[in-house]
């Protein structure tokens, strides 16, 4: 018998991988928010704060403040696609705070930025279903092997009602090793 503690479910490196993928996804949707609300930089600032963490910086109050500011921006906009784009930025800034707890809920924090970006980029498209498929494939292709390994550590989602939850489920099942 050893006194060695078990390895943590999610390491700080894992959180940086999660955050990098979250940023890639959120940045794709950001122009939709900026077109709807020119001059409101709060979602962009949330993504920038997440990038600072992804590049090796610490989790700070600035990161949390940027996420809360982006959330206020999401609440203030009426356009559904712009709102979803801001939510992708919020989720990217929240990615460094994903809890290392083995519950199905934690997978939502990893997949949320991609799901919100997919929603943002699909809403209002001439062919929403086709656009959603294209964006799903793009988010899946952007996920590194590290993201797939991390997702594989956590319990999977169960199917649930609603279009957004369907996107989360599809991402989850597609990204499992």
C-alpha cells in the first residue's frame, strides 16, 4: 500500500488545453456579437483574458471579472446569434475554472464554448441545419487529441431535450476516444 495520492482528474495543463479549444471556438463566433453591438468589447476582453491563462498565466480576478462583464453583454443584446456568441466568450473565460470533479455536469463546461459558438454561427443562417452540421464538424476538427483525452476522463452526457443540449451531446459523443 502506498501513500501516494491519486493523480488529479484535471491538471492545470488540462485546463489550458480546454481553454485553448474554447478560445478557438469562441473566436469564430465573436464577429457576430461585434457586428450586432459595435464598440462593446466585453466578449473580446473575456477571450483575451482566457488567452492569457492558456498561454501560461495564472487564474486571476481579472479573468473572472472579464467573464462577468461578457455575461452582462450577453444579457444586454437582443439578437439571439450575438447573445450566443457572447455566451461562447463567457464560457471560454470560465474554462480555466472547470472543476476536476467526475460528474456529467463538468463536461458541459468543456463543451459549452463550442456549443454556444455553433449555435451562434447557425442561428439565422439560410440553412440552419446545414450550418449547424458544418460548425459541428469544424469544432470537432479543432479539438486536439488532448481535448479528446480530457473528455474521455469524464462521464458522458445523456441525451436530453432541446437543440442546445443536442449539440452538447453530439460534441460529447464525437469527441470521446
